């Protein structure tokens, strides 16, 4: 059986990759980009840096910086209007997963109109919106190399999964220098998000030999370096490894799909405004322990790729080490429990049925090596509470 692989047309990876922006635009025949970013990227000077790089080649770009963490239908409307009322021929998506996800949605809605819900899975979006050059500034979401965007419908608190080749950036410029200023909390959350991408891609029922190679190498890069960058954000060697690991994890899950952790994570994020990587981290040890019986060898491979088990360890022994490592990682990176995050227990328990339905409806849990029922998902949610 063959596997279809979808990637950006161009990947520029490494220090100062951002300097390639003008050449990439020129190769696409574009000269009027809109930079879609957030106010932090403006404050840090990264948006201005992109403008300066373009100005050196006699190009100019306007800035739209009203994207928000965990983008919503409402938050992208001003960007859609900006695109529809102007003559931009391309988008430069600068920032973490939220600005890049926002840019993907704005690219499609700005060109074709309609409502975000019109593009929600199971619809597969193949239409080409405005071409996107993605410049990630976190090592986590992998959104620069995925055909997926997540937009929350704030009227229903549903995180809508939207996917298809239409959401894939044309180019990704992966420059680890842009992650050096990322604070420890964001570094931890996005790093565990990337690790989750790699693990879920590897154990997914849609995994292939191609996605396996990306996922395993991603784990080899992320696992030994996540603690390093959390404790020392200026560690360039570790930052570079994390950045490439995140991109490889994005390639892996974009072509193999995520699984139960992500399916259960989205409703927590939507209902309680937990950052995506953080809700993944809350779930990862519990969901992994539940899922191991469905693919014990695959999870043992993850433990070996992460360097916490050896070839001499039995699969059972490797998986025990894997669970212990995921718990220890959360402890060292100060990942809060839902209660420590400030979520009201009664409110959480009252939404269990709705969250379980939303998790299963996303489709991701069906890729899990052990496919849960709604009752199983509810039990797993309850285990997040002492």
C-alpha cells in the first residue's frame, strides 16, 4: 500500500533561515505580503525584523497583529476583512501555533468567504487560499508543516478541526534563533506538545514507514533537550535540536494523524482555556498508560528513541520506564494538574459527557492503538483528578 505525503513546497531550516523570506516570495511571484502575527512578536521586534529583511530587497509588508492564543471564530474576523478589502497576494505567518493557525484560516476565508464551520472536518479543504510562508517562533506545534488548523467556535466551546492541503503553508522558514526568547513555561508546553505529536504519529493506526522515520528522529532530538531548554533558554544547541524535532514531529503527525491525547485535549482547551500544549501534557502520562496494551512494541520503540530504555530492555520494561519518564517530565517542567491550573472540579465533572462526545467526534481517538468508548474517555478524564 502506498502513502501520500504532503509537505510545504519549500523548507528552509537552520540559523538565520528568516533571511530567505524575500527570495521565497520572489520565487512564488509574490510581492505584497501581509504579516499575520501577535502583539508579542511585534513587541520583541521579530515582525520588524521580517519587514527589514524584506526592505533590503525593496519589498514591504503590512502587519496584522490581532491574533490571540487559541484562535477563535471571532478573533480571525478582522484579519479576514483585512485580506478581503486589500490587495495582498500572500501571507507571512509569524509566531507560535496560534498565529500560524490563524493565518491558515484567514488565507482560506479571506479568499473564499463563508464561515469557519463550513470548513470543519470531515470536510477536506483542497482549495488553495493565499500562499502562506510560515515562520515559527516556538518549538512545539509544527503548524508550519501541517495541513491542519484548529479554530474554536466560542458560541459552543468547540475546538473545530479543519484540515486539507489548502491549509498547508507553501513554505516554512525554521529558524531556531527566533525561539531564544521564549519563556520557560511556553518552552515546556510547546516542547511536550511536539513530543506528543511524535509519539502519537508513531503509534497512530495511520502511521507509515515514512512518518515513522520522522517521528522517531523527532523523539531522539526532543527527549534529551527539552529539560535543557526549559532550564536554560539560551542553550543554542538544545534550541536547534528542539526546533528541528518540532518540525519533524509536525511532518510526522500531518501525514499519520494524532490520536487520543489530542482528541481529549481539545475539549479541555476549549472549555477551560488551557493552552493546547499544556492540556496535552496533563493528559500524556494517563492516556499513554491506557493506550500501551494496544501497541506495546510501538510504545517501547518510543522509549528507546527517547533514550530512556535500551534494546536490552523488554517491551514491558521499556514501557514502564516510558510512563515513569512522562510523569517525571511533567513534575520537572512544573506541569499543573487541572486543579492546580484553577479549573473548578464540579464544572469539569459536569462537562464530562460533552467533552467525551467532542473528543470522539474529532476523529483523532479512532487513530489510537486502543480505541476508547465514550465511557473510557470519561474514566480517563476523571483520572486527571486526585
